[in-house]
């Protein structure tokens, strides 16, 4: 047992849903935001962990309200762009905390559903996913710790003193939720790929010429497997809709705050570079600004890439069904394939957030919006300096 536990993520040899999510679940338990108990393959609410999560939720809300009050009503002189940026960041932290706490129950049911439907995946699929999932989660977590150490060590970055330590926790909470969403998308993508592979295998069985005496047995087996694939596809499609419903608000907030971070960090860096401040900063301070910018860009790209490839994998099933349809002459099998094709047409297997489809088109819109608002801020900066000179 100990040997199996040791292989879960250190050797990247995940063989089931729990071992694949091992690092994400462990960090959630350490932070106190994972109020579940796992028994064999089922998820249950753990009362002690849920009470701890409730206490942490109340403390974080008090801290965030205090910071927002001091930011907007204290006598500290902070320029308007920085005030807007900080308000967005602290409101985002409170929003993510509230929806994460409120959706603890639905999120548990989602994890249970994904665990059930992914139990049919072969170990080969888990082994392919494990390296990507664990490297992403582990590297991202320690990257956050490195950024926070720089943020805390540089006193000029901190405005409200020790109260901003709560920001560290909220950022880690948001990061764990982001990684949980991406990991779920990866697993659903692997499930769609498994359906596609099963259909291809069925097609190969159909085109192989067989003696007449075993043809009827093969046809019966083909129909049973096809109906099983149809049922599996319907379950995965329902899970995609459940994922969209539970993570929609969080995903919108993540995309919005990442765009905000890119806009304002580029803006602040332009100001520092224009005033000669950036050139006089030490390398660590400049590295912090660049790292935050790069991190938010990578996070947006990773989310969109996962959703885009997952949607494309679901679309490939349509093509495979028509290939199988063209390769068979049996009327009963053709009818079953046509029903499967109609089922796919009625299933919307796109990853979205409140109507916004997360794909390459969204990236274009985000880049356009970032460029527009960045130009507006720079124009206001130029106008302010011109008025000051006059």
C-alpha cells in the first residue's frame, strides 16, 4: 500500500482519477479549501474539514473587507490607476472565495461524476496525462511561493502591511481552482478521445470480412458496444454541461483578472521605464513584474488551449461516426449510427462561461480588449503630463 501511495505523483505514474489529482487535492487539504473525504472511489463531505473551511472563509472575508475599506477611505495617497488595479484584485479575491465556498457541494458531485466516467479510461491515458498535470500543478505552486516571497520581502510593494498576507492565501486558492478546472477539462478530453478510438476499433472490426456463420454474432456484439459508447458519450456531455455551470463564474473572474493584470502591469512598467525608474530598479524587482505578466499570459493560453483541444476532440467523433457509417452495409447498424449522430448534434460539447465560448476566438477578443484599454490608459497619462506641464 505504501509503495502504491509513493508512486502516486512523485514518479508521475497516475493510474486513476484520485492519483491524477493527488497534488491538487493535497494542496487543497493543506490550505483548508478541500472539505471532502475520499473513501475508495467516492467523495463525501467531511464535517471537520468543512468547519475549518468555514472559519477560513469568514477570516478571509473580514480581511478583504478591511483592506478594501482602508484602500478607498484611508488618507493614504495612491494614484488612480493603482487604486483601480488594487480594487479589482481584492474584489476578485473576495469573489473567488465566496463562489468557491458556496459551490463546495456541487463541486463534490462534479468530482464524483468525473471519477466515475473516467474509471473506464485505460492506464495509458492516465500515464500521458499525469506528467502534464503534475508538472503544471507543482511548478505553478512553487512559482507562486517564489512570487509571494519577493512580494513580502519588498516593503514598497505592500501598502497595508500584514493584512496583505491574506492575498497570498487567496491567490493560492484561485490558482488551485484554476488548476482543478484545467485538470477536469483534460480528463474529459481524454474521455472523448477514448470514444473516438473505440469507434475506430469498431470500424476496423466491421470492414474485416468474416464467414457468414459468425457474422450475426459479430453484428450483435457490434451493436452492444455501439450502444455502450452512445451511453458513455451522453454521460460525458452531461458532465461538460455540469462543469460549465459550476465553473462559469470562476472562469469569467479568472479571465477578467488575468486581463486586468496584464493591462496594469504593462502600464506601470511603461511608466517606470519612461521615468527612468525601471532602469534603476534591481533585477529582482524587474523580474517580479515580468514574471507576473508572463504567468498571466501563460495561464490564459493554457485555459484556452485545454478547452479548444477538448472541443476539437469532441468534434472528431462526428467524422469517425460517418466513416463507420460509410464502411457498413447493415441496415440495423446504420440506424444505430444515425441515432448516435443525431445525439451528437443535440449535445453541446463546448467549454463555456455564461455564454462565452472558451476558444481561440476568445483569445482574439482578449488581446483586442487589452490593447484598447492599455492605449486608453497611456493616452490619459500623456494628457495628465501635458496638463501638468502647462
